[in-house]
C-alpha cells in the first residue's frame, strides 16, 4: 500500500499529462498530490518520512521553477535529483559505516556483511545510473517519450533490477 501511495504523484502526473498533453498542468497536479501526501501522512501518522519531505521539497522547488519560468526542464530534472540523492545517500552512508539497505530490510533478511555491502553499492550505482538515463531521455527525446519513460521505463528498470537482486540473494535464503 505504501508503494502505491508513493507512486500517487507520479501516476497523477502521468494521467493528467496523458489527457491534457500539458506538462505544466501535470506538474501542478504532481505538486498538489505530493502536498496532499504530506498532509495525509501528518494526519494519519503524525510524522512524514524523510524521503517524502525530500520529494516534496524537490517537487515544490523544481516544479515551481517549471511553472514560474515556463521551462519544462526543471521538472525533468526532478527524478534525476531524487535518484542521485538516494544513490549518493546510500553510498555516503556505506562509506560512513551505515548500510541503508540493511537498515531498510535487515529485519527480513539475514546476509553476510560483505553481501550487505555489495547490495548497498549495487543499489547506489543503480540509482545514480537511472538518474543519468533520465537526463539522457529528457534531453534526447520528446517530452511525451520522457513522460512515458518516467512512468514505465523507470518502473521497468526498477522491477528488473529488483528481480536480479532477488535472484542473486536467493542463495543466502535458508529454508525452514
């Protein structure tokens, strides 16, 4: 359920763009949806996850710049900045002795320290690469192609990478 709620602004952005072909209207919808997510989280949980605050800040700043300056490139940078923050955060955390992936799923999975480290580096590299690919698509292809890539391409890459990671980790799973 959390995964779907995290996708709500992206889904709304895609839906509004698909019906209107107006990136500025879609950006406005994404800003509103993310603001609603923050308010909902505050009401329901009395706190907001750090990544939601980061996403909200990015959508307000870059989405706001898109609307104010009427320049679609600001909103096109938003996924890249978010992915680079995530990838960089994992990398810096690992270098500082804190494995972000282990912190997220360490209670569900038991792995050797070297595997946790490799997993963290792999996810960090994945996010940094996807951020770069987003910019490549944004600047080399049409706006409509970028919107579709943002919705389906990134999700597809994420699913394929997660499956590959699961297969690589399956040898460490102990059956009861």
